[in-house]
């Protein structure tokens, strides 16, 4: 059960082209968004579709996979964990962001899509 703690699994479509950042020490990260959709019927019987956007972070070795194969619109499955970071802006206001730190990526769909 230890592996279930802070575990996230998502299947969705890449929302924008990944941004790759290279660091002086040789480390690399990729940042991109993933859209997941869910639908239900309201009381009137109308189909309602809701989309959630998730911020993903991929580190080091898997960045090459993202760089070569992950493009806007591509359907992927990911497994990772939630991380929250904060920073202070120039005016001293604290900001928070929650991201998915990706441990594994599975490319879905057709090879040419």
C-alpha cells in the first residue's frame, strides 16, 4: 500500500508543446499541460463535458522521450505524484502551484498521431 500514497495516474491529451529547460549542471526538465475530460448528464438529460488541466513536470532521462515523441494533441498516459511549490513575486505576494512530477509515460494512439 505504500505505493498508493501520493500516486497520480492520468490519461489525456497534451495541451501545448513541451517546454524543455537545460541546466548548467546537465540536468533537464520538460514542462507541459495535459487535458483530461469527463462527461455526465445533467438533470435535463444534456451531456456535459468537463475538462481539467494538469501541469506536468518530467525530469532528466525521460525528457528525451518527451522531446522526441510528445507533441501537442498527443494522447498519453502518465504515472507520477503531486508536488506543490511556492515562490514570492516582486511585490512580496506568495504564489503556489501544484504539479504532477511524472515517473512514467506511456505513448497512446497511433504511431503517426
